[in-house]
């Protein structure tokens, strides 16, 4: 208003502390001194009323306005930051504003390393303001630059921080899903896009993100990285339509391969991770066979807490009149010993034909735990083998510690099958 009243024709204005000019309702802990500021969108509107051709941009925590008479166009990064910042500062939901923000953020993903370094520094520069819920955009921008660099975990952390700082827009969830996908956290990415699908939002960018995540969790894609030789061995030893338990099913990679290898298996999946049911259902039902998906972990016994439900395999089989487990896969589980202990009655009756433990591949199972697991399996009369680059060979209870580094799988079988194990 002062510029207009003074009839200045050439001017440049810098509005510092732009993080304060937000549209989100004040948090209870926000200082009174932060109240009453206009939004960034309102600032932009005011400058454009003063000069319809004004050059506007953002750099760092500052809004830049340059009168058109100066003929000083701002760079692409500054205008991209403005489009991203203004859209979220206002409550507008028009297609043009969203399109501009998405286009701008796409350009930020492609920015130079020096710009990316500056945005990363910006995201770390206002820790005190974050106490009041300010600065979410700065983490958004830092996360975008890390997508291109392939720094997936860092990008995911930035997007989560942006969301925690009240930057609650579905496109940020899409960016987070992309980062999680890149980091290998496919189940987490699937959970995010599933929630977005259910929200009723319709937009091409959202659809592209959803399709990409679903493609990555599809059985055909995941099988490329899944070890199949041990399942081929199981196919030779077990009935054509076996009862298979996958304890710690994760995103369903191993179960998808089991459905592929066997003819009409009866598959029971156990996975306690939140919202895993939809992903496993989508992946496995379409592949055929009889599939039961349990949103709980397999353990020694049922857990009392409804937040962490679990069931012992003995109780599960008893409740469903399952007389035999042909193959028990200890997949992404974290307590193999406990799971096997929960099947002690089935093992005592000789009603478990084969148990697989694949965590030896990546050295995730500690040596003491591995030795303890081998001894437990042998105590139930099972013959224990390891698969190595040289083939399949038996193992005694003391050898696992020295051989685990080259071991791919641990396989325990009923004595009647032991003679069919090939080297």
C-alpha cells in the first residue's frame, strides 16, 4: 500500500521470515507474536494488484518481488519455489494452482547439486520454528532434491517431517510413497497409496504413483529377486497340493513363488505388520490356489494385546482342523525359535514335513540364535541341512556358526524325506 501511495514505479521488495506467512490454523504452542500474518498467497495477490506483471519468486526463507519496470526476470528455481509455496499457503484447490505446484516441484527434482545443497541447508536451518509447526515446505523441497540423488531414506525422512509440520496434502504422500519404494519399503509404500485410493481423490499424478507402486509389488516383478531353487526342491519332495505356512509373509514374495511352483497349494500367510492384509490379498489371490491371509504374527502363543495379535501354530492348526503342515517357511519373521516352539505339538506327532529358514542368506540370524534353532529342530527328530553354492549337505548342531557365511537356506525335513535330499 505504501508503494502504491508513493507512486513508485521502480522497486524491489524482500519479505523475510516467509515460513511465518502460512495458512494453517495456529497450533496451541505457537507464540502470540506469530499470529495475524497474511498468507504467502495474500502477499502475492497484493503485489500483483500493485503491478500485474511483477516478477515474483522465493529463495530461502524470503519472498522476492521486483517491479516489471526494472526488467529483472527471476530464475526458474525461484519461481518454482514460489509456485510450490503459494499453493500450500492458500486453501485453493483449483486445478491450475495444483498443476503449477506439481510442475514446479518436478523442476525442483531436476535441480542442480548446488541448489539441492542449498535447499538441504534450508531444511536444517529453522529447528526452533519447527516447534511451532513452521517450515514444512523446506523439508518438502529437500526431499524432492533427494529423490533424484537416490537418497531414498533421507528423502522419506524429509517428506515425513513435512507432513508432521502440517504440510498435509496428498501429493506429499505420493512423494513419500516414491521414496519408500526406492528404499525397498514396498509394504509401506503400498499402505500409503491404498489409503489415497480410498480417499476418493482423482488426479493423474496420484494414479501414476499408485500404478507404479502396484507394479513394483506385483508377483511378476518381485519374483525376479526371489530365490527359487529351494522351492524346486520342495516341489520334488512334497505333494502337488501341499499345505504351506508362510510365517512372516512380508510383501508376499515367497508366497507368490510358492503359488507359482505348486499346483493349487493351500497357503496360510501370517503377517503382523499393519495394513499388510490388502497387499497380500491383492498379490496372492489373483495367482490362484487357496490362500488364507492372517493379519497376525505366528509366535509361541497368542498375544494378549489386541495391538500386537499373534497365534501359535499349534492353536491355529487345532482351531482349523489342519492335520499336517507340509512346508513351514520362516520368512520375514524375527523370532524363528519362538515360531517353531509354537508348533511343538505338531512336531512331536511328526506332522511337519519341511521347515525353511531363509534369513541365513543375509546373515540376519545371529550365530547363537542359529545354533539354538538347529538344536531345537533336531530335538524334534528333524534332519537339518543347509544349501550352499556347492549343493545341499547335512549339518550338525555345532557347525552352523562356521558355515553360515556361505549358506543360503537352512532346511529341516522329516526323517522319511531326508534320504531324498540331493547334494
